[in-house]
């Protein structure tokens, strides 16, 4: 299966370019990634069987909107629970060559896909096959995650990888306020939140100055 020109509702790469102010070169590279994703999805379960019908809005737009939050000096990005490469591979496809993305994924089979995509698409990225509880990486500038774990757990995973100026970018859904309330019981942080461009129920959380709350 090859990537569709547009979603079933007519949303497509031109809309992504317009909403995010990215060039068609970026969406062309993402289309090549989608072709690879759909090919591998016939062998291993990377995305649901009907997700291709809304791939540009529900997945590409959702993930690529994070690129606008990444600062010029951010050169090391860790994507937690990369799975099908959303958002890690999408961000690597939009990034400059000087920026490196570490794709953290516990499944060896999904890691195999990620490694193949990195090679085929010639990306400055690296697969880290590890459970998040056991991850070993030097500090990074940005951490991303999507549909992975409650916020309090994500912050626990992030704690060992952040430095003073690190930024955590997490895509969250309708339960975001409850997750923030729970997280604030154990953590202090600065927060900037905005509605997601891809879903009326989604939120993009930008978290910095992360510290564990004293017991």
C-alpha cells in the first residue's frame, strides 16, 4: 500500500504545509516514510488497519506540529516509545542534518523497522532498544512522547535525561488536566500548553525546569 495523496476527508500534505509553514520538500520526505511504514505494516503491527485513512491529519500533522517548538540550539532529541516513528521519525525528517534524534523503543521488531527507516531515508537518528526505566543516554535538549504513558510517569522517565534547559514536548488528550494534577503532586515544572492542531481534544504540553518535589 502506498501513502494516499490526501486523507478520506480531503486533508493532505498541502494543508500540513499551510498550517505549519513547512516546505513541500518536508512533506515529500514524509510521504516516502509513509510508503515505508505501510509496507512494513503488512508484516508487523505498527499502526491500526484503518489509520491510513487519516494519516496526514491524525498522525503527520499531530507529530510535525512539535517541530515549531524545537529551538534553534536544540541538537539532541529523544523520542520515548517511538513505535512506528511517530513523532520521532517525522521530526527527524523535518530536522537539519546537525540535529540528532534518538528513537527509544522497547520492541525489537519495531526497532528493526525504525533502523530500516533511518537507513532508507538517510536520517541523522539512532535507535535505542530499551525499556524507558532502563534507558542509558547522555542528557538531551528535547524529549518527545505521544500516547505513551501518564504525565507523572513520563516525567520520571525524563528525569535522568534532562539538563537545566531541556524541554519536554508531550502530546496529550482529553484527560490532560487530571494528568497535570497528578504530576504536580510529585514534580515542579514550568508549563506552556496549547490546543493541538490535529484534534479539538488534544493538547501540546511544553514542560521545562523539571524537578522532583521534596518529600
